C-alpha cells in the first residue's frame, strides 16, 4: 500500500501522481494519507495543487471529506490564507496539516448539483421557487463574508456552488483551487452573477425586482453583506408584486407587460 507521503528529496511527487487521473478510483483506493485519509479519487490536479476526495477512517459519522493539497510556492501562500479560517465561521472546515512538503487543507464533502446545471435560459422554475433559492443562495454567500477572499471567491465559483434539491439547501464544494489575489469586491460580483441566474430580468419581474436586478447589473455593491441587505429590503415587495400580478386576469396581465416593456425601453434609451 502506498503511504501517500512525500519523499523530501522529490518535492511535488505526491501531487504529480494525480495529474491526468481525475475520477480514477481503483488505484486511488490504495492510497492512504497520514494513516487516516483513504483516497477515493482525484477530482482536480495541476502543478502545485490537487483536490482529492477521501474517507477519514477515524470518523464514523461523517467520514467523507475533501483534501486540498498544496506544494512549493502555493504551500506558503495557502498556509497564510487558510490559517485565517475559523471553525465557527466555516463549520465544514476540518483543519489543516503539513505532511513532509505538502500542505493539506481538509473540508467536509457536500452533496448537490452545480448551479449552472439547474438555472439557465429556458429553465422552468416557478417564481416562488426562484425567490426561495435566491434567499438560500444569498444567505450562503453571507456565511462566507468573514472568510479570506481567496476562500470565499473559490467557494462562489459556479462548479463549487451546489444545490441540494432534496434538502432544500445551498452547499459549497470546498475546492480551493489557486486563484489570483482576490478581495471582497470580487466575492460580491460572483454572488451577484449567481443571483441573476436565479432571477433573470424578464417582463414578469415587478418594478422592485427589476430595480434590485439593475443594482446587481451596475456592480456597485461593496460586499456580500451589502448584497444581502439590499435583498432583505426588497424581498417583501418583490413577493407582493409577483402575487398581485398572478391574480390579474389574462387581459390585465398583457397590459401590465406592455406597460413594463415600454417604460423599461424608455429608461434604457435615456
């Protein structure tokens, strides 16, 4: 059985072994890291970084986890970044350890479908479901507000934002792939882009919803706290406008839609 440990005379060997083997399980299952983490498969690999799905054989309740591995320059950078993660602010964080030249940052593994596989042009979600998922998304983004930007921005990438339809929950796949220097501004822009996927600008969106989406499009929000505050201010009126529209008869709905189309086109032209 391979130990999964680093030969100090061969830096980078542990991560290079995963290159080109994403998704492979048979040989991965023979790898054991720190005599505790049994590797299931390599999810991603690039120079200096790899993401592994593993089973913590010491944990009977929630054994499945993700290991972010860093070496070389990335080791020092992500050690400085991840030391700022506190368990109370990120319950999925299990800790980090250094194993002979490799930094491992460990998180719980989450279930769900990526946002882009569920919300896209032509999808058939009801407006009630859209508002519910938008609320859950923004609450999840808010929960990331105090994490280092490199962590929160990675968590908000499309492939890492998971929607659990069964349990009605938005979760994170904690793949902390190396990114350029990030800040809170980048995090709110990512979150706003996802909100716009769930709440696309259509004529059925009332005036309050439309103004909220215009704010997101303008990119003037400073943080995810600011984003969530704007949402809380608008959410009740958005729901009321949607309900009132639904109660109109066919002719009145048509007239409302024509009026909105005219006003919004005029506003864009101005």
